[in-house]
C-alpha cells in the first residue's frame, strides 16, 4: 500500500512515505465512513454484512446497528443526527432519539432505485444520489427498477419535499459540495468521470461538465483546501482543486469505495476498501460534518 505521486503538490497533502495501516479486514464490503467530531468515533457500513459498525481509539470496532437494511452512504446533519442511504429499502433515513425516520423512499409514487451517497449543506438541505446498485444481489436486494432513470436529488430536511436535480447519469455515485457550496460534484462511476455543476440559490443545477476523469470513481469529498478526492480502484485518487489535474493516489490493497477524515485534528484519512478499514496520516485536514 503505497503513495503514488504524479505531481509534487501531493507531497504537501500526504507524505511520500506515509504508512497505510489496516484496522481490520474482517468485513464483507465496507462503505460510508463518517467521523463524529465531538464523540471522536468513526461509523461505517458493511453493506453485504447488513451492519453499521463503530470504531474509536479506546475500544476498537463494535456493531452499531444491525440490521442496517444494507446501508451504504452515511453523513451527519447540522444537528449531529446520522443519515443513512438504505439499499434494501430504497430509502434515506435519519436517526432521531434512537429511532429511524424515513425521509425519502419514492419519487412521483415510484420507489427510488437505491439511495447511495449523501451530503448535507449548511442550510440543512440534503443531497443524495440514486443509482441502481442496491437492486442487484451483490450489494442489495435483487428486484426490478421502478424509475426509468438514475438521478441526483435535493431533499428538504423538515417538510421532506423531494426535488429531482438531474437525471442524465448512468450510475451517479459519490457527491460533495464545494467549499463555498456554490458547486456540486457528482461521480458517474460507469462513465469514469466526475462532473461539476453550478448550484443555484434555489438548489437547481446548471452546467455539469466533466471536472476530472477518474477510474470508476465512487465516494467523493473535498479537503479543507478544496482538493477533490475520489475513491476507486487501487485507493483514493487526489485531484487539484481548480483544474482537476490528478496529483496522485493514496493506495489501498483493494477497491476503495469511500473515505473520510477523522482524529482530533481531522488529519487521519480513514478508508473503506472492500473487506477492510484502513487509515493513514495526512498533512491537510478534512472538514467537520457539523460544529
């Protein structure tokens, strides 16, 4: 597991000799890692194992939720509530006082495909992608698709109004907001690229040109400098903030579906890669999900 440097600017983000450490390789397919900035713990999905796990430095790994309805992507909202994308139920759910509330499951009276990845803006609006992966046996429950497209949505956190923002994807996957929240980046895994949209005040998208070519991009996030990271084959691929030029790759021993920053200074990169959970120290911090 090595750091592959394509541009010297990567050396200011992660040291060339940084060591990627395995925390466990005993899962079925890991995804959706999120760091709680106050409790200092990591939660992540094992989709095929139908569980959510928790890791912290003192106690290690424990089961957090079982069954998880084959949850994939997770995030926290601005109140610190955990949101999850459930493959088995085609739903977005929010944890409230120990109970799960369904926020979205249908669009125009048809089941969503299988919500995949999710982010929350500073104003509370929820954005998520809806490919078909959770309707296949490997990472979900095999069943026919009801919608005839794969889209990106915006969801109001209180009245649960669901707005379709774009539907011209083959398999929309990871997504993230720019630092100023005026742009939305979305991975289209099958087409092997990341698109960049302008995000209007009303939440509508415009543009959508390709920002970066990437080999099967999965989870997406920005660091505190605005550099874009994409999970994918061989690890986490890092792209320069403005131009989309690839700077290099932080290696994992298998396909890296997703990642997040944690630790007290948000300078530990946690990576979920196939059956494993890994971490590596980095020089540039990530962004907290809530204050």
